[in-house]
């Protein structure tokens, strides 16, 4: 009987030892690792959020894609086909905003449309206004610069009203707009400038274009929102008459 009690005592102690060892394992490095894995997951999740931010940033960068879209969509030979309307929408757009507004105006007015495509397309680096050495900074700093136009020369015969659209760069019209207006005779035509921007108004750009064109009846233009509705456009157009 005493022997049985001893065996039972040894068995109970062995069980206790085993149980204690098992509990102690919760502090072993593997389990710490497992906790730190959890921590890592949280950290990864944070990283992943910051990756998402990076993704967002890079998709922002992809906003420059329309620059290359320009390249693909706007080869000179693909420009305007005349439909017999007396209204034309001419535009330059580096990243697609002015283009979409120009297309809406053309839709509302039934106008033909003509894109001013630069001889040398603007890259993302060219458009970097934070860089004092970027192409656009140099161009906007020097009012005499006239970037070349690759689009076919346009015949203005038959057009009496011409909308002229562009983005605001450093508060003014991109210099390529001056190249455009200096290459045509707008006599007898009503010229309507419009622009898109990050917030700046049309400023002196309409007057600059009028002066550089030296011909045409230039009326006061407007800054239009990127998401302007057709109704708003119609109201604006009616207000011009
Ligand atoms: C070089 C550069 C200069 C700009 N300067 C101005 C500015 O002075 N004021 C403003 O509101 N937006 C400015 N913007 C923003 C553009 O006017 C705006 O994004 C415009 O809608 C772009 O039109 P797009 O997509 O047709 O090129 C500038 C953009 C660039 C690339």
C-alpha cells in the first residue's frame, strides 16, 4: 500500500512538472517570436498602409499617363476633320483635364475639335513646377519661348467662333498657346479663351493671347472646372451671347 502511495506521489509530481514546463513555454523565444509575428503583422499592416500610400502616390504619378496618351491619341494626322460647323474648339492639354473640358464644349456646341500637340511632348519631369530647372519653369519664365507644334496646320475657313483652351501654368497660358495664336489670322472670328487650373483664375492669359494673336475679336474668357457639367457649360455659352 505504501508502495502504491509512493508511485502515485511520483506520478502526481511528474504531472505537475510537465504542466509547469508547458506553461513556461509561453515565454520561450518561439512564442515571443509568435507574438512578434503578430506585431510584425501589425507592422506589416502599417507598412502595407504606407505601401498603399505609395501606390496612391504612384497612381497619382500615373496621372502623367495622359501625357503619353497624348502621344498615342493625337498624332497630327488624326486632328480635326471638318464637319461644316462654324464653331471650332482648339485646345492644348498636358494631362487631360483641358482635353475633357474641350470635348464637353465641342459636344454642347456641335463644334469641330483640334488638339495642339507639342513637337516635343511634355514629360512628367517637364511638368514639375517644384523644379526651378524644369522645362515648363524655363518656358514660363521666358515670354519669348515658342515651343513647336506637331499638329497639322489648320484651315480656319468656315469657322466664325473659336474656343481656345489650355491649362494655366504659373498664372499664364503655356507658351505653346502663343506659338499657336501667332501662326494664324483670326480676322473676323470671335475668339473665346477658356482654361483649367488647380484654382487660379484665367488672369492675364486671355489678354496675352489677344495681344500675341494680333487679330480676331477676343472676348473675355473663363476658367472652367474640370468636372463642369453640360448644363453649366450651356449657361456659360449663353452668357457670352
Ligand atoms: C507647370 C505647371 C504650372 C502650373 N501652374 C498653375 C498655376 O499657376 N495655378 C493653378 O491653379 N494651377 C497651375 N497648374 C495646374 C494646372 O493648371 C491644372 O492641373 C490643369 O487643369 C492641367 O490641365 P491639363 O490636364 O489639360 O494639362 C500648373 C500645372 C503645371 C504642370
